[in-house]
């Protein structure tokens, strides 16, 4: 108590830490309560658990519908993240090079998918794809998820470009390097942590997305979030919890990797 009186900032740090812990418990505890049900030996969602079993994870892999949904989510997510990374890097370089008041306008146009409700994007893409014959196709879904992922890569790459010394590019050019050689050997290696972080955000966005896929997917293009939604409605068994655990692990693992890359970038930035 005496230390709180002599150091008011310590008191506020303690209260801030306590409030943060309470909020985290409020958000995380419901998930932690549900997770053990994925290891239940019963066919029903109930406590106490009658026994522990991995049967529902085996069912998740062996069941055609669930395995197909997981494969589709990974395929679409990886393809969309790769395309979003390429487009996001080029967009970030172009926006960074713009000088004057038009830069804010261009930046706002490219981050519009972040601010637009997904239902509006889904309806617009459905009407547009109908004219092109892309509805009910992997290509249409991948392109749609690419549009949703580009802003994440662009913002992450722009953050990296703010710390990048452009004199390195001019020096490489003065030594006879071609533009592509300079970007590939000078800029991109330095921006790698920011680029990978943006790519992971794009992958998570695609992997967890459900609204756009509902409008554009055919029977063979069902992703894991949609299959999970159908499972909650039609077959509420522990396999639904197992699928949710897989989604949580992939999302949390990706976010953990993003945080690791961010800290690594902060440590490396003074040296660059």
C-alpha cells in the first residue's frame, strides 16, 4: 500500500493489468469450457465427460463432407493469400511513391474492402460473377477472397516501407541493377517480416470468411466455416467442436506468428 502512495503510476498499471485480465477471462473462458467437448467419447455435448477419445478428430478427417470442407478452406485460403500478397506489395509500393493530396484518396480506395460490409461485397460480386460465369467456381471464390486480403498486405507492407531507406534502392540502381533486381534483392528481403505478416492476415481472413462464400460457392466448394454452420444446425455433435478447435488453432497460430514477426522486425529495424 505504501508503494502505491509513493508511486501513483504503479497503482494505475496494476489496475490496468487487472482490467485486462478480467476482459481476457471473459473472452477466453467460454472457449476453454467448450474445447474439452471435442475429446468426448459420447455422441452428445454434455458434462461431465463420459470419457476421452480422439474419435471426433478421426471422424473429421475421414468424413467426406468435413474433409472436403477443410481441404477447400486451405486451398482457397492459400491461393487467395498468395495472390493478395503479390497485389498488396505492388499496391503498397505504388501508394508509397505517390506524393501530394491524392495519396489519401488512393489509399482509401484500396482499403475500401475493409470498411465495406461483406454482405454488400457478396451481393455485388454475385451479380458481377453471374455475367462472367464465375459463380460456383474456385476461381471466383479465390478472386473474391483476394480482394478482401489485399488491404491487409498493403497496410502491412506500407508500415514496413515507412522504415525503409529508399537511398538503398538508389544506390543499387546506380551500381547498374535493374528495377526488378533491386526490388528482389534489396527491398523485398528487408520488408519480408511485414509482407509475411500481411500474408498471414490475408490467409486468416479467407479461412474464416463465410458470407461471400455463401453467395458464390457451389456444392463442391463448401468451406469449413460454412460446414461448421450447417453442422450446428443439422448435427450438433462433438465433431462440430473438433472443427471449431481446428479453426481456432489455425487462427491463433497464425496470429502468434504475426506477433513473432512484428517483434523480430522491431528488433531488426535499428540495425537496418
